[in-house]
C-alpha cells in the first residue's frame, strides 16, 4: 500500500538573514559560507512561534488538498523546536484547523523527522481502514537554540514549516528507517530543565562542555562524515525494498544540510545533480521542515509531475537516517 499526496503547504517567517548579516556578530564572510555550505540566506523567526508556522503550512496544505478538516483522522507533527514540551504541536494545530475528529501526536527524529512521520502516517493508513486523511506537519524554529557565537554551526540553520495531506493509494511505496545512537553526542541540544548534573554527564561531555546551556552543539566534521554515508545508504536500502534502481527515480529530495554533502552523495550514487531538488541556498538547514519545504517548492514550481517517482532521504541528530520512495 502506498500514499497519495493530496496537497502541500509551507510557511516561512517574515525576516531573513543573509550571509552578510552574520558578519555583524561573528567572524565570517559570505564567500566562506557559500563555498563551504551552498547557503546564501535563511528565514529566521522573530515573533512567530513554531506552532504558528506549522498552523499556516497546514492550512495551506488542507486548502490545496481540497478536503474538509473534519475528515482528517490523524495529525502527526515533527519538530525539534516545539514551543512546548507538552502539549504536542500536533494537538495545537489539530484544534486550530478544526480537525475535530483527528488524533494528534508529535515525532522527534530530528532532521529525519518528516521521513519518519510520513512513514508512520502510511502505517496508520494501512492498519486503520476508518482513517481517510492524515496531515503531516513539520515546523522548526531552530534559531531559538542555535548558538550564535559558534560560527561553524549558526550559519547553517533556518526556520520554517511545511505540511502535507495524504491518503492511501496503490502507488509504489517503500521505506527504510534507521538510527545509530552511538553518534547521539555528535549533534544535540539539552532540554531546558537540566541542572548541575550536566557537569558530570560523561556520556555527552565534549570539547564544548563550557558552551552555553540549551544551545545546539555539533561536531561538524563527524556529522559530515556520517551524512555522506547515510544519504546514499538510505536510498539504496529503500530502493532495494521497492525493487527499483537509481534510474527509475525522477527526483531526489534530500535533507538540505550542506550542498557538498548532497554533491558527494550524488557522486557515490552516480546520479547527476540536476535530479536533486536543492533549496538550501535560500532556506538553509530547517531540520525536519527541509524535505517537505523542498517538496512543496518543487510542486509549486511544477517541477514534479504526477506519476513521477521521488526519493525523500533524511539524516540528522540521533543519529537518525531514512529514505522513502513514493510515486507522486
Ligand atoms: N566563517 C569563516 N570561517 C569559518 C566559519 C565561518 N562561518 N566556520 C568555521 N570556520 C573556519 C574554522 O574555524 C576553520 O578555521 P581554521 O582552519 O583556522 O581552524 C576553517 O574555517 C575550516 O573549518 P572546518 O570545520 O574544517 O570547515 P568545514 O569545511 O568542515 O565546514 C561545516 C564546516 C560545519 C560547514 C561542515 O563540517 C558541515 O557541514 N558539517 C555537517 C554539519 C551538518 O550538516 N549538521 C546538521 C546535520 S542535520
């Protein structure tokens, strides 16, 4: 059983930060950021809460799907930067869009969140025939906990949200989800309520032990090494399950972290770069929102056509990774 994407939507904060804007508070320059990452600007929230971005993306997806919100049976949210530890972002959005008959919960699989959430949605649709539509919404305000004194990480991330309404279908579908928790300390941010025990937490002790609490820490080089393995591996494992080859895929929609990661993966897979949807130049890395934002933009531009095969591939903190192959 596969899925049919009925409609997608997105919401971006009003303000953007260009590479040059960072020169005002860290020692960097536009050329370094562009050549090392491919990013030129990224949306950055001011007043907008995460749920608000998610709500607007969801309303657009529901409107484009042309469905009644009352027919949505499940809302799955994904975020690493929710406004609340509880309730879930999904519950807030479920209420505000009038999806009164829906269950709601959030998933945190970091930048692989949308891939995990979409696959979870498909599994619900497969096992519950009373379920008609599922809304999957990713929303992130990474700027809330990015360390703006760490020049190698703060320039990477952006804020934004994207959503999709799906139903079951008989189209091609396969997925592979994975996690390697041995790399959990390579990319992490602590919860807000950690006290003094942080000092003796050997598991997560790093060379950045003195960094401000609750900020995002990453070992960029190790995460890079992981990402260039995880991207092709996720695709290969999902393709194997689907019984298809690289040539059968029309569009690759990878997590948008760094264009050099995507170029390296493309080379490994033997796929030309023009089969990859790239949006990181103007969105940066928006964690779980990055794949649906790229999907939404490619659909808005008419790049992706009905019947084409897509590979959505994520990787991120956890370390999680995973790929989904779908027919649009
Ligand atoms: N501006 C200018 N110089 C910078 C800089 C910046 N924003 N950030 C780092 N540098 C400097 C470093 O201090 C270093 O200087 P040094 O040689 O004098 O010590 C130099 O640039 C090279 O740094 P390095 O860390 O080797 O750069 P890199 O090519 O590995 O790129 C990342 C760094 C973070 C862009 C890269 O490792 C990366 O993308 N990693 C993956 C991160 C990621 O995707 N995380 C999210 C995953 S979901």
